[in-house]
C-alpha cells in the first residue's frame, strides 16, 4: 500500500514525488512516456532553446547596428535542432532522470494504466512487461494536456505539425502557415521567421495574444509585422488541400473574397485538451468537464482521496502554476489543516522578442471591476539599459487604485520582461503599493530600474497627488 501515487510525471507530479520521498512517504510515480512532461519534451525547454537560436540569428542579421560586420552565417536547421535536443538532454540527465527519483525512494513505473477502484490503479509496466496493481491511500492525477486541431475541411488528410510534432521536423519549411496567434503560435512563428522561413499567422479574432491587455496586443502586432511576419486577422481557413510536397490553403474573410496560398507546412497552435482518456475516472466517480478534471478549491476531486493538478484541470496551463498547485497539494495531503488555492496573483510570460509579461488585471478588466483607476506607462526608450543594448521595443503599463496606489495589473513588453515582472508579483502578493516600490534602491543601469521609474510616477501622476496639488496653496 502506497501513501501517495502520482499519475503523470510532469511539473506537478515531479514536485510531489520529490516531496513525498523526502517526507518518508511510500510514493509511486506512474508515467506513460518520459519523465519531464510536456515542459521538457515539447513545451518550455525546446521552444525556449529554439527562440534563443532564432534570437542569435536575428542578432547576426542586424550586427551592423552594433558596428560588427558578419556575413555568410545562414542558420542550419539540423544544427539548431542539435542544440535544442542538447538542452533537453542536459536537463533530463541532471533533473528529470528516472534513476534520480528512484535513488530518492520513489517507485517510478512506466506504462499505461487505469483506475479499478478509488484506491486501486492498474498499470501495464512497459519495463518489466508485467501488469502491476497499485493500492494507495492518496492519488494525484497530473497527466497534462495535448494540442488539438480545429475543424478545418481537409486538415485530417494533411501532414500538419503541432507543438508536439514540430520537434520531429527534418526539413526546414520555406513557407510556413501558423494557425493561431496565442503564445505558442507567436513564439514559434517568430522563431521560424528569424531562422529564414516565410511565415504567415492566421487568427480568427481581430487581435493577437487575446489574453493580454489590448495595448500589448496592438504593439506586438506592429512589431511582428515589421519583422516580416504576415498576420491575417479575422481570418478563417475554408479548406486545406494536401499535395505531394506542398499544401494549398484557402483563406476566408468577411471583408474580402476568398484567397488561396501555398505552404510547405502548416503548424496548428489553436488550443489544447486534457489527457483523461483511458484512466477510468468515470468508473470511480471522478467528474470530467469540458476543461478537464473538476476539482474544488483544495484541488480535490469528488472522490475524497483523489486529487488533480496541472493542465489536466484546465486552470492556467503553465508549468509554474502546476508546480504551485503541487505545493498546495503537498500541504493538503500530508499535513493537517488543508489550504485553498488562490489564483489572485498569477504571472505569465510569452517568450517572443520582445518578451510579453503579465500579472493581474488588464486595464479593461480593472475598470470594469473598480471603475476609475490610475494607469502609469513607461516607454522602453526611457530605460537606459534598453537604450544601451539597442532593445528599445516595448513599454511598461501598470494599473493601480486611484488613491492608494495598490497594484491591480502589470503588463510589460520588452527585453527580459519575464524577469522584471517578478518584483511586481512580489509587490502584488504582499500588498506593497507603488509609493513603497519607488523607495527601494534599484541597481543602475538595469532593466528593473524601469520598475523604479514607473513606481515614481505615482508621486507626479496619481489621482491622489493631482488632487492634493489642487487643494493645497
């Protein structure tokens, strides 16, 4: 009898497995394929490695800007992919190696499995060839999610790519269509463009990065188009016709006649679905909704001893959120006085160039909830480190309450935005207002000094200060 059995070896599963072992609990970790999950094999790690290679290619292409002459250094797709796979190998060996977890005392089992009862999970062990019956006091389902394709006539006959299969691409496509302008579509679309592809991004709605603040979406649209990416908004794909070495795509738009273009590859980046098939959840009373496994605010399913975390529950599909959920589960499973999950301060970053980072409410959301608010902005041209490095694309936008300067939302576009945002995250988590952030010494010249400058605007532009100026002689 195990104390804890984890189904799925991604971010949440690994955090729990390590914690269970360190607490001296008998712990099993069941993984269908490879330890590390989507993040290591098809998500965060390979995409960020590819983006780095693409950024280097872009630096070389624009080296004259820095007074450096470089010629004849076209990207080599196979060598780029060698670099990507090399980064995965390092992380696998140093962090996500199954033997590392076994040495800690975790029983790592590879194979497909299903629930026979609320306390019993049956696995077809691919290493031993045996069927194993695991009885456990507690279970956590963290099986992740997978990309899904929209309903497009002819797509089922097309050899299309998605965020999982793109890493198996042998030949670099000269003409690439990306379907979807969310974070995955924007990141991969820009990477392929910088590595030499002619990239088109098709988006059904009227803007890209629809979960971001409207100003962020508009600015990134301008940057990406200026870089040479064709972005079709309010566009549907009416039909796809696969030929031997290319694919014809018919675009439809309510404002113009249908048009047809030819591409070498199509990359689908238009949504994800939870991995729940074959687990036998319905048999034991675990309810699965349209977004994934349904859990309460303690991440507990309708079956008291079964919990779920990560992409499979459909809340914020990010590696860091899955790890955050796992930390909560650690307390709720092994310690008295369980806690509830709080999604009040959840940051995320889209790792395009410039980076896009967000935490909290957009301006529209803040105005809808609070009415009048203060909005403070700072252009990257006013950040000396950005000027020194020639990376002045972007801006900072902070939404705060009118009288106290409590931070409601932060939206950053710029170099290293994903690093800079964490100071704001801490401030929001701990209720630190802008006036106090402005009193903190920031190293000069850094990208984070932009935070100090934005915070300082509270003393000159906030509603409170403007009102006091009018009232005082």
